[in-house]
C-alpha cells in the first residue's frame, strides 16, 4: 500500500510541475489567475 501511495504522489508531483511549473501553489494566487481567465472570455 505504501508503494502505491508513493507512486501516486510522484505522478501528482509530475502533473503539478507540468501544469504550474515552478509557480507557487498558493490558493489566493491561483484564484486570481483563474478569475482573470474567466473575465477575458466574457
């Protein structure tokens, strides 16, 4: 079970690096970026 969880965390880490790069994963910063994307579409 431990190996399975470690494998999951490694995949999650890789996906985060691909999506966010080296940016902070601060919820306030992400929310602001998300709102800017939605506002541009309108």
